[in-house]
C-alpha cells in the first residue's frame, strides 16, 4: 500500500515510517494536515494516489479529526486510520454515518496492531 502518514512528533513519525517499511508499505510522511492535503491534491493520477492516510489526532493547526473529516468529504473511498494516545475514539460520534472507511488505532501501537489496522483499511468498503 502507498500510505500518507501525518504525524507531528519527529520520533513517532520516524518509528512509524520504519514499521510501515518493515511491513513493505511505501510511505510519504508529513508533519501537519496542511501538508497532507497538499500531498493528496498533488496526486491526480490514479497511479500516484495514496491507498490510505494515517493521521495523529493531535496536530498543529488543523487537527487530525478535522483532516480525517476533510478526507472523507473529498475522497470518500480513501481509508483513514486515526491514531490517538488519548484513549478510545468514538468514531460514530465524530463521523456519524461516514465511519465505513475510518479506523481507530490507539497509541502506543506496535507492528502487529499497525499491520492489523492496515489490513482492515485495505478491505473493500463493503467488507470493512
């Protein structure tokens, strides 16, 4: 999968890129939502599009939740994995009926949890 990672912590971003590479995914990593939206809009060709976006909840500027909502609006088939160290996310409350392509990944996560979240996100929307 080609993944857009949005994480403002340099250390977590570095480790997550390493974990994703170990799982044989291709990653573009950015530190905020504005950069993420620029990356998404700069990939108009199907071959250049991302297969999923993974974002932290707490980002400078636009939050990860607001970013995820914008991705759901602009790219409804794009899976979004939201990672949070602040406890469980109530996706139904945050996204209403638009949760079919939004997934939660609690921090801290390890290789196994990350792999499981990505496999779930990779499933077609009808199966997820």
